[in-house]
C-alpha cells in the first residue's frame, strides 16, 4: 500500500515545480518563500533575548551573555568545548558551547584547534556550505513535490542543517550511524546521491529499500547508515548494541579501540521514551564507544519541550547514568563539529559513551502531515529563520574569509536546484520495483509461509491482469 501511495507520480505538475523553484535568492528567502504556508495570526513570541542575570555557572568560562533556546529558558554561553564528566558537571544550567555568534563572528579568536581547525581550507568550507545549501534546496523542492501529489510524504530539516553537516564532517564512513528521520544531511555528507534520495521518496525500482518504506526512511549499507524506522527511539538500544559489538570485535582482534564510533541521533521527544533510559544505562554500564546525539529542536510534533521535561534539557541527564556530556549551539557548524570530534575521540580512546545535546529550532513543519502554525506563531518561526539561520551564519563566516560572496552563493544554489530537479524528474520516470521483491530480505531465506503468500499473490495478479500494472 505504501508503494502505491508513494507512486502518485504523474507528470501533471512537473513543469509547475520547475518554474516555481527557479527564482530564489538568499537561504532565508528560499526557506520562507518555499516552506509550507505560514498563515497563523497568533501573537509574536520573542525567542532571542539578552539576559543580564546569569545562572550560577562558575564551573565554566562564560564570556559575556546567555540566550534563550528551546523551552524558553535562558542558557549561559561558553567558548569552552568542555565535555563534562558525570562527577564534575556545572552547577546551575548546562552552558551552551558556541564558536560563532549569529553573525558568523568568532567569539574567541585566541582558542586552539578544538575550536576551529587551523587547517580548514576554503575547499572544505565551501563543500560544507554547498551541502547545507543542497539539503535546503532539496527540502524545499521535495516539499513542493509532496504538495503536488507527486510523493506521498516528506520531512524537512530546515533550521537544523548545521547540526547535520557539523557533526557528519567530524566523522568518517567507518563510524556507524543510527538516525531518527531528520538527519538527511548526515547521509548526504556521506555521499548518498540526489538520485538515491529521490528514488527512495518515489519508492521506485532504483530505491535501495525496494519501495517498502515510507519516504525519508533512508538507509545505506555502503555508507554505514542503518535504515530509519518510524517507531521513536528504537534506534537507541540497537545503537548501544552495535557499539558494544564493535568494541568486542576490536578486543577479539587484539585492538584496544573499535574501528569506528557509533553515533545515534534522536530528538528531544524521543528522549521521553523508555528505550532512552534502557539504551543510556546499558551503554554506560557496558562501556560502549557511542555518541548519543540529541537534536533538541524545541518540539516533538506539537509538544514543546516545556511540556516534555522539567529538568535542564537532555544533557543534564548524563550525570545520572555516569556518562560524559556536552551541550552545543546547534546553529553553529563549528561548535557542533568540534564537540563531535572531541566526543568521538573520547568514546573511542576510553571505550565509553558521550551524550551531546544540540540546541536549535525546527523551522519547518514536523512533516507534510503537520501545520505547525496551529501551535506556534509565524513570528516565532520567522524570527529564528531570519535572526539565527545556521546556513546564513556559516555563509557570513565564509564571506569574511573571502571564500564566498553573493554571486558564488547564488551559483551554488542554482546548480543544486538543477541537480535536485533532474533527480526528481528522473525518479518519477522510473517504474516501481518488481512486485515479488516485497517478500525479499525479511528472512535470509524465505519461510514456507512467505513462499505461500508470494505464490498466492502472483496467482491473484495473473488472474486479474486488467487490474494490475507494473513489473511482477
Ligand atoms: C513510539 C512512537 N510514539 C509516537 C510516535 C509519533 N511521533 C512521530 S515523530 C514524533 C515526535 C518526535 O519528536 P522529536 O524526537 O523531538 O524529533 P523531531 O521530530 O523534533 O525531529 C512523534 C511523537 C512514533 N513515531 N513512535
Ligand atoms: Mg524535537
């Protein structure tokens, strides 16, 4: 049924999307002009404020200020990339590690290599920018494709691009990824092609999953990216097990560290599930080399984090498990990158888990089944998108280095747009996977029951050929 639903492809709207998506300028303009309608008239909520009274944060280096993140609570900012040990956590609120401010200005240029890689090249920086831009362009075009009935469902990552690219660029493909669903940029950074994304969303014959999953439930064995599953938090205990297995394999081979770290992404909402506790505890007690990576974007669909927890977010929970942890500004690519690199080294060299909590804001709707203006104001969304846009923040940094300018940014976005549109058009033309593939891969070898079901289905289709089309 999912296959059928995903194959709503007709060429009726193909031209419309081509025209509609071809005239955007800045990142935020694209975000806003192309996101689903934002029509609420509810009152404005000021999200970004300045606070003069700080919490007790004596354990860390606080430079100047604090700011409001998810949950409307002021959090102190720090320029120290400190991963706190469980028995040495900060008093008061966990600080938020930040390298750049909203304008892309480096907060403390005296900081060392764990702050910004001194060997960062123009080529690498532009690649990171281009990947964030590609993700953003893809999101907007795929969202439109869903609105036109060409794909059945979509989930975008608007506002969280730096979380994806900042963390993915600190890892390599030997590191094993367990994702939730809003981590498309991580897979993109690893090399998943635009055609692979499009084929998956169209459930066509090119889809690695043979059309048996909802759109955006990507997976790639080649890229060490486990296939996404919808039930929240299932990936956490699985990831703990994966990290444990990788450690044991290394030990069996006479090595003291695993080939790669396991990174398990999840949302603030997923952290409310019981599996979160099970995974954290087993990873801590079994000394698993894993990064638990919580994307705190302020919402679990319509539930704001204020209704999700009473403690200090997610990072503070690490103490209870005897686990190291750090909270990071998720709109700051450099901070996410530095924290992930540090956490990876700690997890692998000392065989233990680390919890990262990135603070950002879900600018898009939860999914194409959601209208977020029913539970938050358009002003709030706009404020985040325009005043603290992760792509713009990094772009401004690159501009001050002379690595990007308006023209280059526009060229990059135009190129990416063409790339996305071509992949979409070509995915739409591909036929569905063969019907009989739906029985593959459940077990290594088909069980007699599955064989019986397959035979019955084929017999049925053969009996009513006028009612079915597509390859068998
Ligand atoms: C076990 C389970 N309960 C409920 C849902 C429905 N559901 C899907 S996404 C979601 C919100 C998750 O929020 P969060 O973890 O913060 O991730 P985000 O969408 O913000 O990226 C919910 C409740 C589900 N998929 N699985
Ligand atoms: Mg969330």
